[in-house]
């Protein structure tokens, strides 16, 4: 039902402060990223040129515009280092998201089938690790996975291996870290849709002769697709740009794009290339971002 | 009501394994923070040695202090602005640029932090702002207010709109209806939003690395640079302290929201 | 301040509430489409209609949550369009009660009084009075989630009545209660309304509820008022076929021909042969029409009416066999397959405990009814 005009006007005033804030600190900065991605590096402060100086007069600004170029983007496309970094980011994100779905779904499903009272407890239990620091959780895994760490000592004690296995600086360690960090983001949207589902639907399917696995595939899973979509996007998008986990847990021979960007920025001090890398990353993620935004808005409108 | 019998053995197993996976690493970390041995993985008996070491480490203490101040300041600003955003989204009808508005609020939730961090840094450089406490606070506010908005908005959305109408029907002007009925009912969500913003800020490495200046490192930046050099038992102790702090904040906040929801109107200042 | 538009007392003979060709559209959908209605002080008025007919939108315009696109709403002769909900001397009982979950029963009832800046002591007195009125003594400190459905309904009623509004709006007030509780609450609401002498407007989709409680009913269909009248008028003299079918059960036979015979019309139907009906007050135009007869007006017997053979012309007599039987306790509804082809429902009171009078399926019966019991309705 619409037509609740009375509340609309004060609510519109409420929008002013957050609107201004987000335009200033979220939207406008992208303009700067775009502008600097078209500039050249320079040994100066700030380390790029041209620098727009509005006080320098019209001709100077025109000259500054003329100095902008697409060179950085050409570099990104031609240099294998960057192309591989993008490809690796996408591969890692797809693999990790699939793993997350595979591991998260049974957990969410188990939660949704708990008695109502226990569902709330399980929900808190899943959220609490999310509150504890991201960095700390990665660090906890370094403790476990290092050369003389707990995992190797257990494996040795059980005589499953004869020599310590190298876990750190491998893709396995990275995937463990990613799954561990993003698991709540996968579980919560899945749980939300599964818990909302009418139990009578599954019962009706069983009543009509479907064995349990068919009940799951023909009724439960298709109905949980909105949750699957939300969970997948919520994990996939940030994993593509992930920096900390690959940096601490994966080897340094093949980098993800987040690491490349970090390296260009902090080590090489090449701000323009870093900006260009960010712009390309943004373009790659634009479709999933828009999809995610649409999903969120539809969910809001359902309420 | 669901019946317990709906729970299959597979469900129980996946729940138990999932929770063990989530909790064991943290538990191990906490236990090892009390390890007397210098070798991180050899158990040398219980000791508080690494906690003393941390309290003697001036750089770490300074970084912790910086992180706490940034977390409190940014969480507070983010809660204020994020709640306003939530109200605008769920109570305002279509206004100009509403799609852009909701897009700007949802995008940072999933936007890779390297992009957000880099773009904010370039803004601060262009504005010639001195980098330090305030730039990190603004950057964290920008990120965390979106989380606050989502948390508060989902509570507002599930709130029965006829409650506000009933308040108006009984003589409240719209703003008053919001203050005396809506606000008390969404207070738990606002508190939860603040907590979330606080912990996210305390946790953030990437955005802080971009937006801070020399000499004002936050705790995650310090931990990160230590961890890159290898595992140090002192880090276990710091991490345990951070976990303890967050646990205290969660308990306090849930107590506060329980109190506020059980308090009658006669006791409320409004 | 809370009553700036209030305390307007209608002049003698003037209605308390006057709704003048009010319309409201949501997008292209006209929810309320030109409704005009007068309601006198002290009336118990029911807005009845199927879901989506616009009755709730009309109610929400009276409360001030929607503003009309066209038309005026006058309370005591004054246009209340500019007044916001909190400025109107009108209170509403919400469909799901909308009790404030964070406030106790007492604080819920006192909520509106506090907004009117009443003195503390007066508030306490008024709350106690209201609690007693709806029989909630001893529950004042409870929170809404600690109350049963019936108790919640009473709190909502007390809260809406506490400000002594000139007009009380009730949006499906009994929809959430089970049948037994609903029936006893209907009685209590009527009693309360009579005792307080207040004006009630109730919105409901349940025609029995409207008939039981209201002194006057407005039936709405697709945003328009289809008919306004006392319950008996709606039932016995419906203005259209739609209303006849919406309010209670009815047998309908499409007319194919007609012939005037004094004050009677002789009408030929396809399904029920020739029927004699009283001439309607309004002359029938050239429109198509049907003959309608309520099931309880149809009498059944094994051999037809006794001793009235001489008046055969004045009686409609139809032969048929019982097709099925629906036993409802107090009454039994028989469906009779007429020899002329149609179906006829007859409702018979079970006045005796032993079923000596009952008919069985496939039994031959004669159904009969008088011309005055028939209504002619335009289709």
C-alpha cells in the first residue's frame, strides 16, 4: 500500500546528511581515481602529473587536459603481469565462492532446520566470529599452518605424514583463509531464505512421493536461489579484490590484482598505474555490483 | 513451530563441523597467547609473559590507542548518519536520486577495500588534507555507515507501519511519533549498528593503510607489519586482548538494548 | 493543540460526518471513486465489501493517513482536509491492533492522553476508567506480548476510546479473533457503543458481522458505494444482483419474457418456468433482469400447499427432486433439481428434533413461495 505521504517529507530531510556524505566521500573520489589513472608518474609530491591548478589560468588547465593519456590502460592490457593478475583474481574468486557455497549451504540448511529457539543461538554463533577481527582470524591460521604449527604436529603424531607438509604460502592455505573469513557472509543470506521457507512445502513434496534428495533438488534448492544469489555476490565481489589473505597465506609467485595494486601504490609509488588498475577492477566488477544492488533493493521492497 | 525430528543426522554433522571450523582457530590462538615458551608452537606452561611484553611495547600501545579513538569516533558518526540513511530509505517515498542513493549505500558493503582506500586517499591528497586521525576516521565512517544503514533499515522494514500511524492517531506529530514509538523500537538495531561499525573500524587494515599518514599507524597496520616478519607470541596476546574487548562490547551492547526495550514510556525522557 | 480541528459539534439535524464525492487513486487504480455519505452522531455504521473494494482506503482518509484527490470530508460542518491525523478528534482501532510492544497496557492506553497534555491525576483516573470499561483489571502492567488475542483487542479498543473521540474508526476489529470470541465481542462492542452514545464506523468484509452490529450499512464495490441502508433493507430489498449475492444466499432466475397482470408481473424464465412476482416500485426499463428469492422464503412439501388450490395463480409452485442435502444444525439447506431444469435452494428450520419432516435425496418435492417474497433485480 502506498500513500504514506505524511512520513515522506521528514524522511526526505533525513536523506540530506548521508546523501551529501556519500557523494563527497564515495562518488567524488572515483573521479579522482579516473583522473589520476590518465596521468603520468612523476618524482614529485603528489607523485603524478599533470596537477590541475585552478588558479593557474585557463591555458594551464587546457594544457593539463592535453597531458592526460590512456598510456596506463595500454600498459595494463599489454603487460602479462597485469593480465595474469586479473585472470588469477577471477579464478580464485570463482573457486573460493564455489567452495563457500558447498560448505556454507549444509550449515545454513542445518541451522534452518533447528527448533526455533536454537536457530537464534546458532545465528549468534555464526555471527560472533565475524565480529572478531579479520586480520586476527587470518593470523590464527598462520599459527596453525606454519612449518612447526599445530596441523603438522597432529599429522606427524598420527603418522599420517613422515615430514612436515608445507602449508603456508600455498594456494591451499589461501583457500582455507578465504573460506574461513567469508563463511558467515555465505551462511547468513542462505539461512535467511531457508528459514523463511514454509516447512509445509517440503512436506507436501514428500507427501506427493518425492524421496528426500528430490525434495531437496526440486523444492528446497530452487526456492533458496535468491539466498544463493545474495551469498555468492556477497563473497565473490570482495574476493576478487582481496589483498590481505593472499598476501599473508598464498605464495608470492603469482599475485592477485589487489596485491598488484597495493604493490604499485606502496612499493613502486606508481599512483597512476594503481589508479588505472582500480578502474579496470571496478569495470570488471560493475555487472555483479549492479546485480547485487538490484537484489538488495528488491529485498527491501518485499518488506 | 518446527519439530525436532526435521533435523537429520547430516544436518547435525554439518552444523557441528561448521561451528568447530569457525571457532577452533580462535580458541587455539587464545590458548597459545598464555604460552610461556618463546617458540610459538611449543607449549611451555601458562604465563602472562606476552601480555607484559605488549604493555611494554610503546609503539603497539600507541597504535592501539589510535585504533580505539578512530573506532569510537567513526562508529558514532556512522551510527548517526547511517540511521538517517536507513530512515530515508525505508520511510521516504521516491525522491530524486533515490536509486543513486541506495546504490551508494550498498556498493561499499562489497566493494574491494583496495578501491575504496585508494579513491579516498586520492581525494584527501587533492584536498591537501593532513593525513592522520581524521582522514582514517572519515574513511572508516564512509565504510561503516553503510553497514549501520543496512542493519537499522532491516529493523525499520520489519516494524509494523501501523504503529507509527497509531501514535499519530493518538495525537503525535510525525516527528514525535518517530521519537516516542519508532526510535525505542529500533534502538537495539541502532546499538547493534554501532557495535558493528566499531568492530569493523577496529579490524580494518587496507583502508587505514591508504588513508593514514606517517606516524599514526593503527593497530591492524602494526600487527600486519609484525605478522609479515613471522609469527610472534606477543601478537597472540594482542589478538586475545582485541577479542576480549570486542566480547565486552557485545555483552554491554546486548545488555543496553535489553534494558532499553524493557523500559516503559513513563521512565523514558521523551 | 491536539484538538484544533476538534470539538466541532454539528448543528441540529446536520450529520456529524459528511463525505462529499471523495475520490482517491493510487497510480491509475481508483481505490475510492466518488463516494458521498452522511453519518449522524450516535450511529453504528458499517462499511462492508470484498477485499480491495476501497473501504479501508476510505477509513484511512477519515483518520488522515491518506488525503483525498477529490471531494471533501466535513466533520461537524468543518472541512478536516488540512488537519493531520494527530490533529483530528477521530481515533482508530487498527486491524492488527498496532499496540506499542515496548509499552505496558497502562502506558498504551495513556499514550494518547499524554499527547493531549492531560494532568497526571486525570490520566490515571481516565486509564482506570478505561481499564474497567474493557474489563482488563489486573493486567495494567503487562506488555502486549503477554496478552491473549482477545485481551489485546480490548487494549486497542480502550486506547482508541481513551481520548473520547467524536468518531471511532474500527478497521476489521474482530478479524483476528476466533468465531466464538468474535460473537461475544460483537455483543460487547454494540453494548459499549450504545452506553457511550458514540459514533462508530466499522470496516468489515464479513456480512454477518456487519448485519449483527451496525444500524446502517454501506456496501462498497470497486471504490463506489453500491447501496446504503439498514441491514434489513439490504437483505430484503437489494438494489442489484451483485448486492443480493454478496449479502446472504439467493436463488436467481434470468427472465426471458414478462407480462403485466394487475399489480403482478408474470415472468417467463428458462430455468424455473413461469413465475409470478409483485410489481417492483421502480418501473423496470428495457434492461435484462432476474427474479430473486432467498432460500428461507422457499417452502417445501411433499404435495404442495394445502387448501390453497383456489389461489393457484397467486402462488409460485415448482416441482422437482431433492439433489443434495446440507445439514447445518439449526437449519437444513436442500438443493432441489427442478423439473424445468434449474436448481433451487431451500432453507428449512429444523424445528423438531426427530427428523420426521426431513426429505431424502431423489425424493420428489414441491417448492413454493409467494409473489411478495420475490424480488426483481436488473442484471
